[in-house]
């Protein structure tokens, strides 16, 4: 049986790792130096064999994506973009990583840029994350001064500059194509897919877009090799995962757990279980665009496939635990209000659909519990319609909490 | 206006710096907002038309085209904070600062402080849990001295 | 063209063009797939989600508009679920939309709602949220209104503005459900919108509609829409005139046809007002006791015939001359030059081309053989490099400029040479700002760098230039002294910019040159263009597709009027009159005696004025020209016209020139004519009659024939304009294969010598049109200008045009819309000069020199150099040509409108 808090690979111990000196003591940039000695194909292969999957929520194999960018980069111009637009409610792992260990992210970016021969990388970060921005900027400045960034790094022919681009308040910009639009200084509208960023990304050039946590995995993989990386986790979901436990537990926070750890072991282990006098009633996995799980479902191991089989999702790693005082009615209203607010307005079903969903639920909330239970399936049907024809993942999201609430915990409706 | 130009010219005249410019202009403005005058200067500098700049400024919820007061106090209204009573917190803050001459009170998006919900933000800095009580105390102290000065 | 591939649609196999937009291909193949945000002229948006289809192998539902046709695709375009999803999305749209019938525009949303039975509110399941959303409206633009309640946020207007017109004036504002369209900061009238109305044309609902005549338009009961050619500028845009009760109520661009593929500018879309304007001439006027009095046609024609006859009999045939018209059709102009040559018996026929591109044409004919543009308009988009010199193309040729801007968006490198800022600078890689009158030096400087860096095309020089490398060495020798430092000294252009521009042009794969009035309207006009052609020739940027030189023409038929023989030296089709064999051929066609055709070149425009001043020209026949605005040194022109024994002006308004006439003959406007014009890219385009002329206005060619008949000359009988064109085709070999009938279905660019010839998009592919078939280099040196500043006249005045007005503005200033954008003369001055003279923007100043004095509002502008001024020539109350010179370029006889020494002073009221 897998146990939580096994070997940590991402969350390194050390109180002041944001200082370059301390980071170097903790081993920062050794993996990158090792990568500098390898040829590009070796790096790509190592990432590919590690089986690392994107930690932003979609779980797409990182190696495949990296290879695709490398292949598309026929004109010697590609970009690496770090998606640090951590806007999913209940998610704060990237913030912790950036605030406490920014050099780990920079090292991951260095390795990724080396792999796709990019000389310019961007960190697109939520505008709300003031401290992360500060810490990262300091780290970049220090790294540049110490020649871990800039022209001809460590005497090699490899050059990389990293720029921080600050978002300004848009959940949708966490979607990779929308993020690129925003990075180009435009309104955050999703682009039509295909082409994917690996083919035509930033300014039409091949672009590797990776989540903070994904990039933070690369130094370990480079340092210890794919086989070592695969020694943790499951066959299809190797490695560890940062989870963000919040809500009605004793010890909310970010924890690194091995993939495949049962949910309840996480909630009761590092999460500390429910507080005195309370009990866990249901869990929302993956944030607002996530799924509700009942207490009876918490035996499921935390990995992409097992959760998907159950109709649940890992998303970005948010585990929001709700106890006796939780109001499912209010939670759903908050979620629907969130999507209405964050819909960019480009496509019809999402723009108007999220509005009507919200209005219907508000209407329903003035009614009694029985009516609300009847209303939920109608909303699910409407949300399904939206999900079927909408342009981007945002419109596909409302159906997830609505449907899972209906299937798994409708009896808890207040 | 001179200050506006100084800020704008720190960036290359390329569209990707638009959001950065708007952030900085807003922070530097005494009213903590984007004036039409500064948007016009940005448009000229980037050789873009006014609507393009306005469109971007409109889209992002952190950017404001209406003046605000000296201190911007925002309460996270996101799911976990909501569950942890941010609505009540907001009500309490409103009764305290609703008509305060130096404080604008508003809601904001998730601040990534869900482990210590509810969270608030004063200008660019996030506070949560027990820190909020401390924050309120320091705001009161600061605004009292500002009002007197 | 893409190849066809087979795809399976709803179980049947179809052949569709590969890689084309799937929604468009499906619709072309007859499938009625709904969709409101897609338009074939813009990139796919994927916003309305109505074109949902099912594609085998793709998960879920796909949007046809976001896919391309691929071999072997299998798809379902309609089934119960798809129709349900469309219905759901349509309901969503209707829920945020205000139902309100507006019959002035074709409402695609309303039409779809009817199809899905959702036009009746009782069939809808969602509440209407429009009122709650409180969308804004904007009525501040002079040309259009925006109503957010009817807007479906399809992005078609935003993309029409950005992608089709290259302007990006519009944006979506707000976010999510409250999104709406915005121009400027929310006040359309204060935005950068120039009123082209492309957004109106693409709006699928009644959200953006034009203001003029809105109440008079009913698209469901429209009388007729006539396809014709725009009467403004030389682009030749194809448009449709909507007519109600013999009145034009709308103009819209014709999509799918070149040269404009539906695009129009503000003049083309809204400038038609003059046609039905109350100031139109409705009957002949005869000067009696010093005043112009209405008269009958018979009296007027008889008077004209007898007075011309008396002058001919008294002073000889050389005492008569005529101005043809750059605004009249080929057919009118053909008959006019035939009249001059057969009835006046001389070659004194010219028109305002002499004042615009005569020098360009002179240089081009001598160097490469033809005076017309060598390329098609679309090449302005596809070229890698565009060299624009003395051509404010965005304002003077707005639709050509759309191609340029689209090219720039794809990475085309634009070099702008202009002493003054023009809007194109914003799109340019390099802007060279030479002092007025230093173009030859600048171009020689560019050539110097090109040669020094070895960016020449030696194969081209050897194979396609007369005397090959030897001629090249002559040029090399001449430009050797124009090194960047010396060129900077003469022109004021920084050496590094000269190097940069030379690099861009010299290393371009395909370069297109656009040259305008800034080059041609100088005493050194011909030399300027020679230098330009030299640069083009040594780099081999001509003689193949996608490269060449193009002088965009200012008026709708400047090109055609010369093509059909309104030239003192040439018969229709550029056949020299001096050659007896040519005269014999023309005489045979015209059924006259060869000896009656004069072999001596006639007088050019300004020469005619000089001759009138000296008493050598006694009678003048002006058709549709307004020299009292457009000629240089207007006081001199006025004196000349006043000295004439007899002046006949045939026009549609009582122009500044007509006011001096002895007889004024009311003619017809473009919308009242049948015929053809020729665009800047040699495209022969049909003008079609949409309305009847007011009062007793007659066709120009019929008036001319009536005068000829009254003078007892038979110059031909024609059943209609098509018959005139048939004779023209026989006279001009370049149009030998063209007829009105062919033009109904074909787009033809001359030369088109035979009925089976497809026309010629690019000139000189095999040979140049010179006797040797090769191009010629004409090395020329920089020459100091005679006109210099002095303490008395310390400023150099430049003149030009603006977007909203056209030529002498007899037509454009009749439009309330155009006047709303610009209706006041102004002069641009550098802020430093304004400071020195204590002038503020908006103050009235007097601009004067020995030739004249005018007043205008001053505007400070960093776009002009210190010591230089700029003024548009459209405004009759401030006729800038009072100040210009009639000293001529010795080769082309063009006048130097671009350089006059003047002084200014504040007008104190």
C-alpha cells in the first residue's frame, strides 16, 4: 500500500530557498548542468520515458508535448511558457512553489528550454500573486547575475532569458491558448484548436506551455533519470503530486503525495482529518471545474485514470473538504457565479449559458430543498448542451460539478 | 502626464508589454485607476487604436477605469473563502470602512490562500486567518494618522 | 487553386476543394449549414457555435467554420441532436437580443429564427435578459449607429475593421455576458474610425447600420441594385447602388470581384450624395450681359458651334483646344478626342493627367515602354517589400492601402519615402523623410548603397537592359558621389536609414514600387521617376510576377482617358500621332481623309493656359474638369480664361471654372452613365446606369456629337456606349479584344488584344514595351531647385489630398457625411515653427507669396519638417493653387505643386 508523504521530489526542505545561495546548497542547477552535457535527444527521451504528465489539470504526457515542440521548431525559434496562472479555486500549490523555491522553477524552465532550443521563456503569472512575482523576479535577477541565465550560460552556447508577465485578473487565461493571447497583450479569448501551441503558439511560433509543478519535476528527472522517477506512483501516473487540501480539515495546506495514494489517506494523513466535533460530508476535487465526491468514494487512489473511471477528476490537485456546516446550495451558487463571471463572452453557449445557469439556480434557491433537487438535473442537461458546443474548456466546466453533485451527493442538498 | 510617459517608456513599444504598462500606470495613479489620458498615451506609444487598449483594460478584472481610494481592500469571494464566511467578513468590513474616505472595499478573485480562508488583500498583499485582525488594526492606525496629517 | 478531394457528407460522396474552409465548402455545395459569425472574407471565429456538425474520428461535436476540407473526411451535417444544439444556441442568442424589425438591413439572425420557428416568443424557453443587461448604444458617428441590444457579438465587425481594412479601430469591450462593441473609448465619433463602413457591410443583424437614408431603405422591397464602378479615385472599386424612386439610397461593396472584393472607403460608400444634389446643373446656361442665364439645348448647341466655327475661321484651327476629363468614361473621352482631332483639326487635347502623373508616364514610357502600372492590385499584399514614395496611399487610395496593410500584417517590409508623415508610416519598417525636392539625390544614394553591397541583379542587367553592364557602369559612375554621408547632406535623411532602406529593398525577393504625386509633381518630376526606375532595374525588381512599378491614379479614369487617346501626342492605345502610317490607319477607321489629321503634337494643359494668356488659344472646350481649382498659379489661369473669346464648360455642377464660362452644358454623373473606366491596374471596368439625370442633363458623348453635327462635321453615329467601345477597340490594340459583352462576365486588364486573350495581370514578363524590347537606364543627377526660400518667403509649401475629399471636391463636398469628417481648409506647420511665430493650432493664418494669398486654419504637426508646410488643395475658400507655380518639368510639362516658397502671418480679426 502506498503511503502518503513518501520521498519528496518537489517540495524541498529549507526555509529560505528563494536565496540563490541556499538554493545552490540544496542542489539547485545541478540537474541543469547535467542536462547541459547531454544532447537534446537525450533530454527529450529522458522526459518522455519518465511518463510525467502535465500537472495543470489536463494530464497530457509532458514528454510527447516537448518532443512535438522540438519537432516543430524548424526555423530556430520557439518559446517556453510557464503557466503560473493558478486561478482554479482551491488551488495554491504553484504559489507555494514560486514563493518558497523559485529557483526550482527556473531550473525546470532551463531544462525545458534546452530541450526545445528556446532562448526566451516567459512566466505568465496571476496578477494577484504579488509575493510570487517578487520572489521570482529576485530569483531571476540573482540567477542572471550568477550566469545561470542570460547569454552563453556557464560557458555553453546555450542562452536563455526569462521574463515574468503579469496577468490581470482572468481565470480563463490559465487555459493555455488563452494564456498565449493574453501574453501577446490581447483580451483573453481562447484560440481555435488546432493548431496546438506546440505547432503554432506564441506569435505563431512553436511553444511549449507547461504548468509550474510540471516544470518543477524536470530537475529531479534530469538528475536521477526516468527510471528513478517511475519508481514512485503508478504505471500510468508516475511520480508524485502536489495536493492542496483546504476546508474543514485539521491541517489544510500543500502536500506532496505519491500518485496512487487513496484520497482518504491524504485527507486523514497530512490533512489530519476532520476537526473536533465535525465530520467529512463530501469533497470537491479539482476546484470549481472539478467534481464532487461522496465520503464513500474516498477509497479511490489519486491518479488520473482511476479517478476518471469513477467520473471524478484530479484537476490541478485541489482537495476541498466540506464538513457538516457546508451548504451545497451555496457552494453551487458560488461555482455558477464564478463561471458566469469568468466567461470571456466569445462563444454563445458559454457567454449566455453560464448566465442562464446562474439565474436558474438563484431562482431555485428561493424555493425549497425538494424543488432544488429537481432543478439540478435540468441544470445538468443545460450544462451538457453548453459543454457540447462551447469553444474552450471553460464552457465544459459547469457540467462537471453539477453532474457529480447530482450523481454523488444529491441527498446532501440543503 | 510626464509620469505616465516615464512609465510607458520603460517598456519596449511592443504589445506584449501592454498588461505590464497598465498595471504600473494603475498603481502609480493617485486614484488607482486607468485614466483615459493614460490609456491614450499607451495607445499612441504602441501605435494601437484607443478601442484596442480599452478592450484590454476592460477585460481584466484587476484593472479599473474608475477612480478608487488610496487603499484598496479586497475580500476574496472564492469558493473556500465563501465557505469560511467571507460574506460575513465583507459585511463587517463594510460597516467599518463602507464610507471611509481612504479605503475602497471590493471583492476579488481567489488569492490562493484557501488553506487559511477567508483571505483579504490590501493593495497587493494578501492576508488570511489571524493576520486579518492584525491587518485591521494596522489599517486603522495608518488611516488615522493619514487623516490627521 | 486547390485540388478537389472526395469527402462523404451525410452518406453521399462529394468532391470539395482541399484546404478550403469547410463551412464555406459545404454551403457552396448546397448544404444549408447555419452560422452567423463566419464570413468568407475574415478568419474563422467559432463564436456562434451554430455550424455544428459531426465528423467521423473526431470526438464530440465540431464546428464546420473552424475546419478545413481534408481528403476522406466523413461528416454528418444534420440530425436530431445537431438541430437541437443549433436551436439551443439560437435561443441563447435570442435571449440576449432585442427583437425589433429593421427593414433597412438584411437580418441573418431574424431569418434563422424564422427557420427554427423561434421568431415567435412563445416558442422560446429562455427568458429574455436584454433589458437587464442594459447594453449601450452609440449614435455619435457621422455614418453609422451601433445598438448593443441587437449585437450578437459575432466579431464580424471587429474583424472587418482589423483584417479586411487593416484599421483595428473596433474592439469588444467589457467581458462575458455584458460584452459589446466599442470604438475609441466608447464614443464612435471620437474614435479613429474613418467611416469606411466595412463593419456595416459585414454586420449580420441590425446592430451596426448606416445613418444616411436609413428610413428609405427596405431590403425586402428594394427597387433595384445596380452594379457599377466607384466614381472616386483610380482603384476602380466595384459597388452596388441601391435605388429607390430614382434616388441612390445606399452603396455597398460587391464581394467576390476585383479590385476590391467588397471593400469600400468612406467616399465610395457614402460619397454618392452629389448625384442627386439640388445644386446639379439641370439645363444649359448662356452668358448674357455678363450673367449665366438658363437656355434651351438647341440655342446652346447652336451658339457653341457657331462661336467655335468663327474662331476656327478667324484665327485658324490652332486657336482651339479642349480639356478632356479624368472623371468621364472611356466612351465619352474617346468621342471627345475624336471631336478635337476631327472637328478642331488639331491635337490640342489634354486633361489633368498632365498635372498628376505626366512625368511618371514620360519616364516610364521611355525606360520600360508603358506608363501604366505593371502589376495587379493584389500584388500590393503579396510583395515582400513595398517601396512607397510620394504617395499618401492610405488617404488617396484607401482600398489599395487595405492590400498594403494586410501585407504588412503578414510581414511585408514597407519603406515610406515622404517629406511629411503619412498614416502609412505606422505600418512601415523605415520612413525616409527627405527635404522637399531632393528625391533624385535620395534615390541615387540608395542605388549607391545597393551597388556597393552587391545587391544588384547582374543576370537581369545583362539580359533585359539595353547595353547591359555598360549602361549599368554609367549609372554606377554617376551615383558614386552619392555616398550615404553626401546623400544625408543633401536630403537630410540620416545615413543609417539610407543604408537600412537600401538593404531592405536590395535584398527583397519581390518588391513593388508605388509612386505618387510627391514624386511626379515637381520640376524634376521626370528625373525623379527615372532614378526610381534605375533602382528598380538594377535590382531586377520588374519583368516578373509580383514585382514592378505602379503609379496609383488619382481619379477614376485618369488611366482610361489617356488609354483612349486624350493626349496631345497619342491616338487611342498609345499610338503616336507623329507617324503618318498611324494617321492613315486612324483616318481609315474614322472614315476621314488622312490629310485632315494633324501630325503635329498639340498643346498640353498648362501650355494651353499659357497660349490662352498670350492670345494664341481663343476658344476652349472643357469637359468635366475644374482647372480653376486644380491648375497651378490660379490667378494666372483666371487671367488666361478671361482672355478667351469663348469658353465652354460641360459639367454636372457650376464649378469654379464653369462660373467663368460663356456656355455651360449640363452633363451626367457616373450613376447616370453607361460605359467603362480603367483602373490603376489597367482593369477595364463597367459603369452602369442606375438613375436618370436631373432636368435636361445629357450624356457627355451625345453633347459632343451634337456640337460636331452643328459644326457640320460627321464624327460618327453610335447606337449606344457599347458601340463606341467597339470602335475604340478597333482603334486601340491594347483593348482590341475587349467589349462590353465580355466585361459582363470577365475581369480584363489590358493589353487584351484579341477576343480570346485573357488580359494581362503583369506587364513585361517577356519583354519591355520599348522598340528593342529591353529596358533603359537613365542616370540623372540631383539638381538644385530654382524655387528657393528667402527671407521674404522662408517656408516651402507642399500640397496634397486628404481621405475625405476628392480632387477639387465638387463631388465630395456635396456629401454631408464627408463634410462631417472634414470641411475646413488647414495648413500643417512644425511645432517649432509655430512656436517661433507664436501660432497656436486653430488660429487663422494668411499664406502668401508673389502669386497669391489665401487664408486657412493652422495645425501644428510633427509630421512636417521644420521650414515646410503642407496644405490640401480641395477647399475652394482657400485655393492653395493660388500659390503654386506654373514653371514646368521640361520633359513632361507637369507643374511643381509640391514646392512653393511662401510666407505666413497671423490673421487678426
